[in-house]
C-alpha cells in the first residue's frame, strides 16, 4: 500500500470537507448574522473527509 497516495487522498478529503463546511457556514451566516460556527460539528465532518479520502486512496469505492 502506498502511504504517500493515502496521505494525498486523505488531505484532499480533508480540504474538500473544509471548503464545503465553510461555504455552508457563510451562507447560513448571511441568513442569520447571529449564527455561531459549530467547531465540534465541523471537526467531525473534517475527520469524515479524511477517512473518505484515505479510503478512496486505498482503492475502496463507496457502494451506490
């Protein structure tokens, strides 16, 4: 198993999750200016992005 490939895919999943989460937050903030950023929820989503990216790098595909 290529660890470099896993790392690249994991980083890609992490960055994708961050971009999507922050975009959703900005849109929600425009609708409700008093909305606070939920760091705990975001961290869980970012970890899921890392896992999904690493699994993709390992060659596993999601069933769909």
